[in-house]
C-alpha cells in the first residue's frame, strides 16, 4: 500500500493516516497524558464534569459574580455617557467596551471550566492577580471605612479566594485530560 498523496487528501484524512501509523508502530506508552498505566487511552469523562468537583464549582461561581460585576460597570459607564455625567465620552465608552470584553473572557473561562475543560484557567488566574494588585492599592490609599475601601476589600477577598483555588492546582486535578494529552479546549 502506497502512502496517500498529501496534496489530494484533506486534513481529516491526513490526521487519520498519522494516527494509523502511530498505532501500527506501537507509538505511545504508559505515562503519557491521556493514557492509563497499560498504555491504553484513558476514558474521557463526558458532560459537565468540572462542576462536580467542589473547588471547580467555587471558581465558576466566583467568576460568575465577577462577570456580573463587570457587566454592571459597563452599564454604569454607558448610562453615565448617555446622561452627560461622564466628562469624557470616549473614555467612558472605551471603559465600557473593555469591561464587556473582560466579562466575555471571564464568562468563557467559567463556561469552559464548568464543561470540564482546562483552557480557561490561565486568563482567570491572571485576572485575579490584576484585581488583587489594584484592590490592594485602593485599600492602602483610601480612607478606612469608606465605600470605596469596602468595595476594594470585597474585590480583594473574592479575587483571593478564586485565585488561590486556581493557583493551588486543585482545579487542574479536578478537570480531566482527554486522549493524547488533549486538554479539551473551549
């Protein structure tokens, strides 16, 4: 049997050919991601496995709160622009768009983790670190007990809980790895 001409096959055919060659050559070995101790493909859990683990549920709930807060901030900026309260319309609209973009990113991360996919961990963790840095600065600079101080303290607490849960690796261990090391992207 002669190998197929790569120019005449589609990507799916080429991928199937490569997989067949690897399987025939005995490729793969125990200990690789997505394999059990006998070198066989590990079973891939189906459905929303991420929310089954309590720590993943905690992270998804925390991200959902942050998404709602960012959407509210975007709405406040837009309303401030419409009512004339904003001193710079461009800056207010740009901030609203940025808040919506961040809400979309975090929402996608939360949905991905709720579906049992690992990919959304990094953007969520980076966002938690940024929130902690800003909230710490506000807590240090603001008058103790002011509304802004309490809001920054709440943001820091939420970001701290979600960030620690993401950084400890418990979320990574709770989310499955697919066959061939595939981390089941969004």
